[in-house]
C-alpha cells in the first residue's frame, strides 16, 4: 500500500502544471517609448518595449465625405520569434487591402500557363452555348 501511495504521488508530481512557477522574461517587459497623435483625419503611433518589440503606424483619411472614403495606413513592427529569429514586417493597408512585406513571409509561386486542352474546352463552351429547354412535363 505504501508503494502505491508513493507511485501515485510521483505521478501527481509529474503531471502537475508548474507553468506559473517558471518566469517568462516577456512578463517583465517594460515600455521604453510610446507616442501617439490622433486627429480627426489622421493618426500616428509608435512604441518600443524592453524585450525588443517595436511598432509604428500612421494613417490618414482619404476622400473624406465621399462614397469612396477610405483609410490609408502604413506601418511596421518587429519582434524576436521564440526560436530567436528576428521578425520584421512592413505593411500598407488601403483600398487595395493589407499588403505585408517581410523576409520571413512566403512568396506565391509564379502563375502557370493554362493547358491547351482547357483553352480548347473554354472556346468550345463559348461557341456552343447550352440550348434552351422547354418546360419540363411531369406525368
């Protein structure tokens, strides 16, 4: 019985969640620099922390009061990934969407040519449209 209790105690100790005991250095990060200016038609902000995180962004309202009114944003941020890789992203976000750039981002493969048999099939469909069928008779 004593050995059963000892084994049970070892299993409980091994399965215990001790993540709250281990200190994460990011928990103690401090803000080194922080600036923000916000106006009705534009804004900008930037910050930097002691653990190497930094970001900056600025945006402005384009075509104010018109139907095509939009916000145009430019910015960048940087941090260190858990594996130690420095990550830097710069981006633009406007009426054309979010457009990030960074050395770590994957790039799409170049577009491939459409195979000849697909081109022929599309041409056949274009030149031979489906025939209109009359009403369906049900018996």
